[in-house]
C-alpha cells in the first residue's frame, strides 16, 4: 500500500515537473525580451473597476494618434457609453467619422456621417494598402491586442504578464540600438518587442495630445491611458463578469450552508443524539 502511494506521488511529481518545464518553454518562446514592468491598474483584481477618466484619455490618444494606422474593427461606437459619455456625446463622436454605406438605389456605395451603431472605420481599405503605407509591415487591428499579448502562467505566476503592461512597455520602450545591432531600413529599436526590431516608429512624444481634463500628456501617461482603453476594448464586459462571479460565489456559499444543515438533519435519527 505504502509502495503504491509512493509510486503515485512520484508520478504526480514528475508530471508537475514536465508541466512547469513546458510553461518555461512557452515563456522562452517570447524571445530574449525582458519582462515588462508592472503598473498599477484600477481595473485589475477581483474588485477592479475601469478608471473612466483614463478610458476617455486613452480613447483620445487612440483617436488622435493610433487610428491613422490601426483599425479597431470589433468596437462599435455605441459602446463608448461605457467610457462615461452620454448619448449625445456618443452621437457627436460618431458623427466625426465618415462611414461607407450602401449600395444605394443606383447600386453605388456612398459615404455618410457615422452613427452610434457603426463600428470604427478602418484607416485603410485593405491589408495591402495598409502594408504599402507602412513599409511592408501590417499594423495589427487593436480590438483584441491587450488580450493577445497577455501571458498568464499558472505555474510561475510571477512570470505572468498583463497585455496592458506589455503595451505600456512597448510604447515607452523605444531606444537607440545598442552597439553592433543591425537595424533594418525603416525599423526602430524597441527593448520590449520580440526581436527588438519594429516597423512602427515611436508613435508617442511628449505633449502629443492635449488632454481635456488637463492631465500632463507625458509619453508614460499617454501609454498607460491608451493601454487602459485597449484593455477595455478587448474586454468591455469585465465589470459585469466580476459582478456575476461574486453572485455565483455568494450563491454557492449559501447553498453549502443549507446543504450542511440539511445533511445533519437527515442523518440525525440514524446517528443518534
Ligand atoms: C504610422 C503608423 C502607426 C501608428 C501611428 C501607430 N502604429 Fe502601432 N504599428 C504600426 C505598424 C506598421 C506595426 C507593425 C510592426 C511590426 O510588425 O514590426 C505596429 C504594431 C503595433 C502593435 C503590435 C506590437 C506587437 O507586439 O506585435 C501595437 C500593440 C501597436 N502597434 C500599438 C500602437 C498604439 C497604441 C499606437 C498609438 C499610440 C500606435 N500603435 C500607433 C504602425 C503604427
């Protein structure tokens, strides 16, 4: 019997070792880039909620800087009400965009001012045009980028990385290429991009936008704000998800207590006093 337990625990130990090893390989596949520094996020943690002011500032950065190259295909403008805008403000924002619609009765496509029900129009007609304008590189759609660059490691939680932290690191990680590093034409050196060569020139510089709420627009501030906005874009229903989670836990707790007393009562006669 003891022999058997020993054998089982050894097998489990070995299996755990293989899994931890596998998670190491997954991390190593990210290349020789350093771990992005962690930031304080209002939306992280079981009680985390979105910082609406940061979301609005981040949207401003996306709109004024990133939107000239990056699409946001999966985000409908009506959802901007999550950022704290009222209905009229959302309508006004939508109106700023020209949206392709049609065909009309003559079979032609036409352009009209945007409506809240529209999705954000893409800056380029297709991937080829996007590549042609960016030296052959394709600026990825940013709808899910915060989730796409997330890395959660169950076995080495300290190696976990939020996509938001990576975005901040990427946007603030531009630097001169170190001695002896061959940088391709039109490429920029970035500490946190896999391979260190990125076809996106540093998009942010000090005071690039003028924040409506007077927050100083440092590169770090704009990066954090746009990362918050992009995290929201990738998981707009985060607050509802956390709330539901708490309700489920509360339900299970109450159910467990009831079951405990029911069980006691049912067996009371059998077990005696
Ligand atoms: C002038 C065009 C341009 C602008 C403006 C621009 N980008 Fe990019 N971006 C690119 C291109 C091109 C790539 C692809 C780079 C590559 O693959 O080497 C890219 C890649 C990225 C990536 C993917 C990095 C990865 O890990 O794969 C992110 C994230 C990103 N950009 C975010 C932003 C944000 C946020 C802004 C606004 C602050 C912005 N970009 C502004 C052109 C742009």
